[in-house]
C-alpha cells in the first residue's frame, strides 16, 4: 500500500513554503517518524517525517520547489520491507542535526558521525560544523613554492574576481518585505533616553548565586527589561495596541517578542502572558527560545503574534540605533551596549554603567508625549527596581 508524504497544513499567515533537502532517496528504507524532507517557510524550517515504515518509492517535488498545504511530496510503500527488518534499521545519523546543520553537512559532503555535537543531548549545531571545517583547513598547509619558480615570476599574479549569486531564503525575503511594509505604512519616529544600570547590576550581583541555585537559571538583564516593559505597557496601553484598518485594537495581554539572531537571520520568538511570568520564568523561556533558534527548532507558533518587541543590539557592540518595528505591532524597544561613562549624580561627577535606550513607535497611534513617558517609565523602573514590587 502506498502512503502519501504530504506538506503540512500551514497557518493562515503562511501561504506556501520552499522544499528543502531530502534526507532519503527513492529506494531507501524509512521508519515511521524518520525525518524525510525539510520545508522552509518565511518563519521557520519544518521537518516533515514519515507517517509509516517502508520504502520511499517516489519523490514528486524536488528541492527548491514551492509547495502549499497538503501537497503530495512523495510516496512510501509500507509493504515493501517486513516490519521486523525495519525495526532493526539503525537510526539515521543526521537526526542529531537540525535542518540548517544538515544542509551545511550536505553542502560540505560531511557525515554527522564526523562532528562532535555541543547542543542538547549531543545535537550538532551549525557552529559545530563550522568549527570542524576551520580545524580541517588549518591541518592542510600549502605546499612550498620552489625557489626557481619564484625567481622566474616577473609579473604579480592577478587575483580572480568572482561574483556569487545566491537566492534569498524565504525568511530573509519575509524580513525584507515586513521591514519595507513598516517603512511604507507606519509613521515611524524614535525617541531616546539613557539608563544608569548601577542599581540593577548591584541587585544582580547580590542575588545571582542564590537565584541560579533556586531556579536553575542565570539572572540576566533581559528579564528586568522585559518586566519593566510590561509595567510601562500597562500604563500606556496605546504602545501595546495595533491598527487594523480604521480601528485601534487594544490588547489586554502582554506577549513580548525577544529578537534572537540565528544562522537563518533575525527571528523574534514570543513570550506569552509575560505579566503572569516570574523573573525565573522569563529567563528560562528566553534561554530555551535562544537554543531552539540556534538549532532551527522554532515552530510557527513560537513566532506568531506578539504585542511588543525588544531587540538588544548591545550584544554585538551597538552604541545607538533606531530599531524598526515589527508590524502589526506599534512599538519596539532597542537596548544597546553598556559602557561606563561620566555622569553627574548629586552634583558630583562619577563613572556609572550607562545604556542608551531607543523606542521606535508608530506616530499614527502613539503620541510623542506617550512615547517619551513610556521610555521614562522603563528608565525609572530599571534605575530603582523596587518600583516593580511596589508598582509605583
């Protein structure tokens, strides 16, 4: 009996995908739940698995093809190989690697068995493969050039000048489309402020060890910024709202997007109902999302929705920037590098760890005074963390 391999039913926000690498070829034996092929959407890479054991008898769609909901990709004959034989088949080595890592393995003609994984449960990441390639490159030294040949070289060699044309991924295309949409449709403005992080750093230093021991998570900066943002959003609901046609939609929940860099590009996984989360919950969830992003394991649900976003260019050394909002959201907070600077406190010049903050907002829905006071609220809460407890 032939069992069809179909593309999954995609959410409304995703209309189609691009077929990635096939991990099985026609004639290969497969086990139920083996990863058969990848499907790249504008949000994530989905892994399509076998729904039955058997032999892959046909591939209907080749790598790079555009596919839609429930489209037939291939077929499996579930009577071609006896069940007991299938149960003896060893697991596919590449199952230790995520979609992007498997693609890099294929491009460099490597086997997963050659790579030592550093991810969870020994999973192979893209960084592991790049490290392996760099190590291999250093082993092969260039052969010495004979002295006679060197003496005869009167003219300097002309280096080749090549261009490489690579199709943009669906994620990169979608990022470009959404950012251009934001520029074209929203009235974007950015307001700035700076925050003295000394009180926050003192608090972290005092409680970080007991926090990690009790909750199993490091006490980072992002949980403070996330919770401070929620407090400010409660005070200024327009910043947490969005425009739908001629209506303003006010959200009575706080789903915060945290921008994360991955090898496929910038992704913004969503922390839902952050007002109900503890600091430990926020830290653990951010860590989990970052790991999933690096390993290409984020699902569509992880990236859908969100009422407000935070991006931290400071991790790359950015001193100041104007972040661009993520439609249909109406605002985004930009964090930056922490640097000790001279500031005046109580009429004395002292050195303090300072950070510039930026809030880009849609002026169609948020007034300038609201945006300024929103950012001032975040500043005040971070400079006096007890305000969050007392809600003042």
